C-alpha cells in the first residue's frame, strides 16, 4: 500500500503529462521511382544520358545515373565526368563570398579599387578574358562585384555578340538584369589581376577539396578520359567532350553528379560561408524584368507584366513558389543540359546533369515529380511552359 501511495504522489508531483510531438516523417522514398521517371523521360525526349541527385535537409539522399555516356554505348555512372556548364557560375559565386567573408573583397566597392590601372588599359586579354581595350564607356568605373554576380553590369552575354566583337555597356550598371558570362569573367579578371589570385587553385581548395569532389576541376584533367561523358545535340548527333584548357568563371567546370551533389548539399547547409553570406547568396537582390532569360538584352516588360516571384541572387536566380522560397541555376550548351533547384524550407534540392540537350524539356516534370511543385521558373529560363506534376 505504501509503495502504491508513493507512486501516485510521484505522478502528481511530476505535473501533467507533456505530449511529445511525433517525429517528422521522412520525405517520400522517391529513389525507387527515379529509374521509371528517367526511362520515361529518355523515351519521351530521345535523350541518351541522364544523372540525378536528391538532397534532403542538406544531406545527399541518393545519386543515380541512367543511359549512356558515349556513342559506344558505355554506361553513364555517378562517377562519369560531365560538363558542368553554367552551374560553374554558382560555384564561382560561392567562392567569391568566401573572399568577402575574409575581407579580401567588398561586394559593393567599384572594381577600380582592385585594379592598378583603368580597365581599358588592360590590352591583349581577348582570348583569356575579354578585349577590355575596346571598352570606350566610363561607366565601367561604377561596376561592382555585386553587379557582376547579379548579371546587371550592362554587358551582353559575351563580347562577340556585339558588332566588331567589342565590349559594350548597354545600360547603366546596376539598373536591370541581363544574363552575361562576360560579367563573371570580368570578376575573375579582378580576382586574378587585381588580387593576384589563381581562380582555379582557389576553387580547388575552397570548394572541390572541401567537399571531397575528387572528379571535379575548372579545367581538363587527363584522368577524366577513363570515364567521360560525350554529348548529343538537338538532332541526336553525338559530340565529343570538349577538353577545356583554360579556367573560365562563366562555365569551364567538369564534374560528376556524385561530386556536384556534395557541393549542393554543403552549400544549401551554408557550409564554408558566414550566415550573412549564405543569406546574401540566395536573397532576392535585383528584380527580374524580362520575359525570358537568354534573350539577354530584350526589352523590359511593363511593370504590370513583370513576375514578382523572381529576382537575381548572387550567381543564382531566386524564386518564391508553392513550397516557399527557393533558388536555382541551370547550365546549357549545344549538347549539355543541367539544372539545380533548391527549396530553402527543408534544404531540399534536386540536381540533374544530362549529356544530351534534349533532356531539358523534361526537367520541369522531373523536378515536379522528384522534388515537388517548387515554382522554379523554367518557362522564363528556357522559354517553354513547364509541365510539373
């Protein structure tokens, strides 16, 4: 009896029971369905190769590869080296923000602060960077690293798009978004000629080594040849992988789906950046005012027609969709199609690398099925309406 009384007293003294919330359920096990989705997409588009990675709460959940890496029919694997294309720009922005954290670069300082002479006096760099001696516009003095990373310096995509292959500032720097690889390359020039850095070595140390990306580099490595992805163009013609011998911030990175998944997971966690820089990279800094991305200097839309869910971050595009805020970056050339989409709320991401450009038409549907209705603006990026489930 005494023991029973003591037990009742203990319960009363302990107070009312506190309900323990159930553990959050894991995300749906989409990995078993990925092969079916990949096969369906490849059958639908004719694409010959496709690799995907899923990240949940900042950790790699699964990595898969499907199809062929070359015309011989050799299999595409998670370790196959593929062209990163413009995904390079996001990795470059992450690298730049580390320099900002270390006080070596100010995002809002004019680039003239870091150069020993006026930009147009740097001649003969057309092959490596751009022909800066052709720039006849003093507005270059107001350009900042932030403008270059948000594609708002006023340049076309590349100088060879302009008459006479001259470098031209088409609007007041900082005023609007216009996609520009030359802008990223100018920032590379500032880091290398102004700060005396070797960008390839910096990215190797700060990114690829940090995340254990053993098969990633900003320029060609001979050991890549053992497991390398060639590509297929819009007409299904194969094309050999380009052995890029020069570091280009706008898009020279070779990587694998296995490696890039490690970076994507680390970056969405904020590893390697201060909390302030991590927020800045994916903050909507500059509203996007054009109907699509790749018509670089197209007219701006009337204010009433502009999308309120899109803005430029640093090296990425920021959007606000049904799953909340997110960001994305694509990569593309005649035989390559890549996309990386993240939703901030759960640190959820999907990465797709395709060595066949035909696959990109199915990206909205793949992202919708394997990540959710993110609202990633594929209609704006590619110029076609999304078909996301």
